[in-house]
């Protein structure tokens, strides 16, 4: 990741996931703590929206759950935040040869899905030196509202 500087104080920026918002994450200054800009999901995640032929209920039942829950945090739909939802995730991705079969499916909430994708990208970057592909969303009007 390239070094970026805070637009307010010139301090170093770090990426922080923001599953509690409609955004993927944000760049925050370590020094002054100010929000600099929003970061949208890695391109990979956006194009990977392939769904399964199975339903949430089928996946939950197959794994012995009473009802659909996130496999990571165990929350049900009622326990999720406003911008969150439960999705079916392929444990081994289809493009990597994974199958759309119940054994290869898990349920993830929006937050845990982001974490999974982010950690995968991070590990890839860490071990293979591949650049993490983060796109600045540009529209910074909403930024102003939520920093304080
Ligand atoms: Zn700063
Ligand atoms: Zn979760």
C-alpha cells in the first residue's frame, strides 16, 4: 500500500473497515484521528457477486443450524445492523474451482464478509507482494457529516 498523508496534519493514514456504515472502509489519520476519505470495496469483491442456487435456509439446515446465521459471528438476520444482510459465500471460490454445493457454502453477514475479503487481500499483499486494489470513492460530501 502506498504511503499517504493526512490532508489536515500530514500524518500517516491507515485503513479502517467500517461495516457499521454503507461504506467499505475509510482512511484515517493515525496522528490526528481525522477521517480523510471513504474507500470502496476492492474491485474483486464487487465482481464476485455470484449467488448460489441454494437458499440461506438450505445452507443453515445442512450445517445443522436452527436458522440462518453468520458462520463467523453467529448473528441471525434480526441481530444485524441497518446496512447489513446475510449472504451465501463460497468457501472455495467458484473461480478457483469451488463448487456450488452445500459443502462449499457458508453464510456470512456483511461485516464478516468484508473482513474475509479484506484479510484475504491483505494476506495476498503481505505474502505475495500484490498491490491491494482499493478505489477511492471520490464523493466526499457524506464524509463531512460523520466526522465530529
Ligand atoms: Zn491528521
Ligand atoms: Zn458475521
